[in-house]
């Protein structure tokens, strides 16, 4: 259906969003392992990884949803890994690095998905609507 203000994305765009979500899931899993293993450099690397992925998603898909898709995948992986197991095992320690990774990753993903400047359609240099 192509009319009005909302259009349904094409199958290619849906595949792109799904791919970005899977990459976000993998970045969250890798970041969870790296941030605790190489503190503080691993924490910075993990946060820069999700920031780059979200910003790249916005640029590649030319929409804010391109930044939200990897952020959603990252959040899903972090929530799965943060849950305690019946055996009492858990992946995240109770240190400041884990909390900075959890909160910082969410903030970075939200910033990239909401504040990112989405490129305007190709055309004249005048503002749209003029």
C-alpha cells in the first residue's frame, strides 16, 4: 500500500533492517565479553562499536529506523546475557564497567536513532516544500 504518510518498506529494506538487528545482536554479545575482559579499553571499544553500527545503519538505510534496528538487536542480546541462570551464573559483574556498558549502549543507540540527521532526497538545493 503506497499512499498517505506511511508506506510499508520493501522486502529489500526489511532484509536490511533484519540484517542490522542481527549485527546489533552480535555487537552486543561481543561487547559484553570485551568490556569486562579489557577494561577500560574494551568498554570504550564496545561502546564505539555499537555507536558506529547505529550511525552506519542510519547512513546506509537513510532513515532513523536504520539506527534503531541495530540498537534493538543490541538491547535484546544484552537483556538475554544479563539475566541470571538457574545455576547462579551470570555474564555481567557488579562493577562500574558493566553499568556504563549497559546504560551507555542504550544512550548511544537512542541518540543515533533519534538525533541523526537523515539525508534529504536528491534534487534541488532549495529546502523541501519551497
